[in-house]
C-alpha cells in the first residue's frame, strides 16, 4: 500500500436483545489492521453476542477530501466511519472512510453509517497526509449585510 492508503478489517458485533420487536442488533465495534484473509470469519461467540471480522477494506486518502479528514482528526475522538447494509439478516460492512464530509454524504443518501474510534496507525497516516497536503483556509470575518454602514457611535 502507498503512504496514502492502508488496508483494514472491520469487526462487527451482533448482540442478542430481549425485545419483542427486534431479536438482535448489529454494529461495527472496531477497525483493525487487515490480517490478509479473504471473507468474513467468526472470531467470538458466547451466545449473547458474536463478533465477525470482515477483511479487505482500504482507507484511501484523496486531496479533495482533505478538509473532511482535517475536521475528523482535529476532534477529541477521531473516527473511522463504516457504512453497513443488512444482507440475509446480517449487517455487512460495505465501505470505510475517515472523512467527515464523505460520511455525511453517505448518511444524506440514506445509508447506515456508524463511527468507531480511529486506530493510532490510521490517525498517524491521516496526520502525516494532512501535514504534507493540506492547509486549512483562514476564516474570513465578515459583517452581515444588515450591519454594513451602521454607525455604532452615533447618538440617538
């Protein structure tokens, strides 16, 4: 992989629910280094919950998403966003991103997107990429049109 991408796997968890409308819930719980396997595999099952590892995802960094990476990495808790879809009764991860903007577009399109804490290795990759490729735009402070020309020192 290049310095602008990293291979990862998504750990999905199924928890049994004591609920008359829904018997279980699925959610991503972690993003880890890709073990180089193919296909999902069961890694834990205690009856009340099970965890499935889904390898084969790539987090790729692109210049046009740099602001979205910056907004994510500068928060107290950066996330990897995981898009999932239900297939045959299981939530299956379909895509991962570290861009706030891309995750927002996915959610705006009606997709199920959940955030999991960003691993240190991914955060270091994103930080290095931003240092080399992104400078935040300076904030412009402008007056609303209703204040232009208003005199604040005039006596009434």
